[in-house]
């Protein structure tokens, strides 16, 4: 393969045992199997404060927001698993989007989002699996020049959906999550290969 897509994968949750972190790991594995280079990160390793224009005006972007921007700019596409909090996008994920969308170092606002190919997913203990939060995430990202593929998947009753090794208990769930990573990889190969 002459072109190997670079995919950044992360969950919009900080909790160590987050089911969205389990979900993103499976999707990332699907991308790896399909031939992508995958960088799987934990946002907990990049702490930032809530977005505050005063902080930005006084001291610029936080160092970790800059690190994330650089990672995002270096990748062709993103896999994002988003928890649903009170029927919407998590405050954690929105904070990271807000910081990384800011202009910095010669890059205009939104530079690390524009033209990126993205697949989103969710996991939630509820019966809808976080679908309502995905609607909000899709809305936010689509205004930033992201190309969102229509493929998405929501893991319902996620508190009981995974084995101790992180795999999904149900083959349908496992295959669909791996399929999201595969779909993103194959799309990027067709687009750039």
C-alpha cells in the first residue's frame, strides 16, 4: 500500500473506565486492521481548563491545547467516541473542541478541523446508546469544515456491553465498531491513494 492514512482516535470522556474509551479502542483496532496508522490518545493526558477568553488573551492557548492541535494537524482523519451527558455533548469534549479550534502559530481558527474526515460513535448506559449526544457533536463539527461520514454507531446499555479484556460481548457490536475504523480507513485510502 503506497498511502497509509493517519488516524487520530480519542474518546470525549476522562473517566478511566469509560465505556467510550472501550468503544474507541475497538474502532481504532478496526482501522489498524484495515491498514491505517492509528494514534490512540486519552484526553486525560492533555488537561486543559474550561475555555475562557480571558485565559487566551492573557497567556495564549494552554500548552496541551497546542499539543493537541499539532497532533490533529498531523492526521488525516479522526475517530471520536462521545459520551452523552444530559442528552447532549459532554462538557469535556466541547472544552477540547473549543480550545483546539482557536487560531495559533500561523494557523487560522479551525485549521485542525477543516477538511478532516471524521467518524463518530458513542456509548451510554441508556437504551439509545448516546445517539442524542451524537446529533449535537455532528452539528458542532459540521460547522467547522469537518467531513463527517454518515456511518456511526451507538452502544446502548454500555455498562454491560464489554468483556474484561475490553472487547464487546456481542459480536454485532464488536463488528460494527471495528467497521467504523475500517470505513474511515478505506474512505481515506480512496480519497488520497
